[in-house]
C-alpha cells in the first residue's frame, strides 16, 4: 500500500520543483534537493504556518499529496540530533546534519521531530535517492484565501 505524504504550497503545481533547492531550510543547506512533508493535512498546515505567519490564510493555498511506494522511513531519534534541533531559528548544525543524511542516501525518507508539535514528526524525502519512485504530486484540495475582514 502506498504511503501518502502531504505538503502545503502557495506555488501552482505546474511550477513545483523539488523543495527549496534555491533556499536553505531547517534540515538542509541551499542546493540540496529534498521535500518536506507530513503524514496528515492538518500537520502539513501547521508546519507550513511557521514560514508565513498568517499570510498563508490570505493567499490561495494548495494541499499536495505525494504517493510513495511502501518504503521504510528512517526515524531519527531525538538523542542523535544536534542539541539545537528544537530552536525555532535554523542552526547550521541542523542544516549540515540533514544535508549529510540526504547526500549519503541513507534512506529514501527520514522522520524527524517537529519543532511546532512536541510529539509530532515531519518527513523529509530525497527525490534524488537512487531507489525512489514517486509520481508527480496530486492536488488534494485548494484552500481559498480567508477574507481579511474576519480579523478586524
């Protein structure tokens, strides 16, 4: 049975490429292809909210589903992570840790602790892993912008 992973994006699917190749992130350095995802739509929305404050609510948002064949997701225990992993700001130490995991092709996908949800985990998968097979993501739903007057 395929594994479904979810990602929230403001980017139209036709323009979607590997996640954040041009940018760095919590678990990778600039130029390292990877895709950040979650195992539920709700968690994907929460995880993406940290990057855009409430701006996410004011733009059309797309929820994407990636279907991966059954693969083992390598769970990285908190005890093996850099001490700064739970800081809200990115640390070079965490970026280098994740980049090393991705470049060494240790696993197709990694499960790492969420910074926002104490018992939650995020999934990062490597689109360049030699054993990965996945199809283009499908649009699960499009969330329309919330009317700004709701917040006044």
